[in-house]
C-alpha cells in the first residue's frame, strides 16, 4: 500500500426521522440557504420536514429551487447572488448528488472575490467556504460524504470537477424513507453510478492492499445483492443501497491504492456533448475501458471475476469475458444499457471526446497516466 492520510469529518445521521434533528447541527443564528432540485421534495414530504426542522430551531432561511441534474453554473450563480444579497451563511442541500455538488460550488463561490468559474475551470484554491449540510434523497454519487463536485456550464459546453477539504459537509442526513418516491430510472442510475465508483478504485493495477480490495468487493457484492429489492422499492434494500453508495466514494476505498477514473472523465465529456444521464455515460464507456486496458488490469479482472461474480475455474480469458458480461447484464437488469449501441452514439464521438480532453489539457488519463488521445479514441470505439 502507498502512504496515505485519511480524514473524513462528515457527521452522518442515518435512518428514519433524522431530518427532524438537522436544527441541532446548524449553528444557532445561522441564516440558511435551503437549496433543492426540481421540486419533488414538495410532493414526497421532505420539503415539509426540512421546513419544520429549520423553523423549530428558530433558523432564518431562504429557499432556492431548480438545481438541475448536472448542475449548471448559470443556475448556481443565481443562488450565489441570492445568498450574498440575503447575507446567508449556511447552505443546506436537499436532494441528490447534483444538488449536493451544486451547493458545494455555491458554498465556495459566496465568499470568493474573483470569477467563481475559476474555482472549477482553473483550479483556483478554495480558501474559505460557507459551511454546508446535506439531506440526501437519491443514493448515487457519494457527494454527501466527500469534498468533490462536478459542475456544468451551458455557455461553454463543459462539465468539470473540482474539490477542496473546505467543501466537506458538516453533516449529512441519510433517511432511506426519502427515496420511497424515486422512479426506477433514478434508482438504477444510482446503483450503476455507485458500482462504477468502486470499479474506478478497484479495477486498477494490483497493489498490496488486501483490506482495500475486500472492502471494495463488499460494496460491489452489496450493490448486486440489494439491487432487485431497491428497484422494487423495498425499504431495507433502499437503506442498504444508500449506505453502500456513500461508502463507495467517501474516500475510504481509495486510500493507499492506485485509482483510474478514466470511465468518469470520458463519461463527463459524453454527458456534456449529448446530455445523457451521468450514470448512463459510465455504462456506455466502461466496456471500452476494460477492452482496451484488459492486459494491464488482467490480474484485478480475474480477482473481480472470482470474488464478486464467483467465476474461479476454467480458462482465464473466458472468466474475464464472463465477468464483463455479468457486469453489463447487471447494469441492464437495473435498466441501464451499456456500450454506445444502447444510446445510438456514432463512431465520430470518439474523436470529439479525445479532442475536447486534449484541448483542455485533461490528458493523460488512467492510474498509470498512459491513456493519451489516441487511446481515448480506441476506448470509445471499443465501447460497443
């Protein structure tokens, strides 16, 4: 294992009824920006619960709705302007990962003296940020327990990530009951997103990290086990999914081991170009990633086949093929097609993705830094 320092200060309030306790987690006298997405929280009762908790704690707050999936800089800056005008000094994100990501940007942008987009596009340091909390309603991204966010800008057609320890939520509420009204598409997307988060940290060159491997395999196996129940709306399965998705990207699986993230970087470009859901772009490109990187990832693919899919005997190449097929079948079972064919995306996409990454200085990719523009094209073409 590589040397590492691990610190995750996010306080998790897990389980039914925990929204009622958020008032005690927000400083007395704070002025809260209560931010959410498209309004589903008003239909499922979460908005009322949050409002009651804030009011009961005597906290002043202003609401901001309309944060999109793949949150847009243009929308978020409207929230920043509101927060500045109303002197709001705590951000409460109520929604899925996109709302949490958007609120991290808002929290960083409120006190930032320059152009806030530079925090994302130019990597300007987040020297200070407004504190934030999260009430999670869609398990998927893990943003509720990490320091990172991905933000889109419509004017430039970009989808970029940024992060800072100062953007770690002070607390996150994980109440599985908030997921009861989620449609199957969103649940399936969340399962695939979490699964690929783990694969980016697990299907890499081998490292002497047996504890990390076993923890990653536990999250993968849990996602496979609970997926049918979660898709069917089973409350216990949704609870297990919520915690597994959080564990997939709270930093614990990543310490001391190489990480890839090629699938995500290519997926972000495909979302920016096509508007396809984030998780679906991951499923779209992942078959190409493992096809092109198969030899470098061979040992871990065989371990993945044996420990996650129970494929431990017979020809090694056949086992790898079967593990990839099982994974693609798992994605399909939760309603998420894999490969470009599932989205009717042309071969020309390969050149577009490679050119965008190259122009932005986003290459090379991969745990070994070996994926250049030509390899990106090969990966996208191989994702069939």
